[in-house]
């Protein structure tokens, strides 16, 4: 969802950066684009179901129903994590996800390769 939004709201020839960092007890994932950005007044609402900024409707032809970030937040909440956004109009948006890191107490088999 986060990568899809970064692609959707970025213009051609712009970069998207994905970063992960593990600290004691958590993993942070950052998805940063150089897209149209989100107006400051809309940031508190972007994780609400069906919320779309005026800019999302008028500046790009992206379609959508305003569910993506709401679904992302639900997934993060289920995993007892946090999600937040930082944005500057016409400069881009960074979505940060912090999830608790769990230590494996047993050896697991790889999903596809042995």
C-alpha cells in the first residue's frame, strides 16, 4: 500500500526511497517519495477511511477511494505498531511504520527454499 501510494503520487523521474532500521525492540520502515505531498491540514486525517485530500482529487488522475492508508493503519494496529506521516506540499511524503520486533525462540524453515 505504501509503495503503491508513493508511485501513484510521484511524477515521472522522481525517486522513491525505502529504508528499514532495527533497533532494540522494534523495526522501522520508511517509504519516502518526491511526489505532490499532502497539505498540513490533511495529515491528521489521512489514515481515516474514505478520506481523500482535495489535492489528491484535483492534481492527479489516481482514482481510488481513500482506503489504502486506512487499511495500512489497520494492518499496523493488528501488529501493535505505529504509523505516521510527514509531508511537504510539492516536495514529497514520508510514511513511517514502527513494528515491535519479536525474537524467534525456535528455528523456522524457509518458506520456499530449503
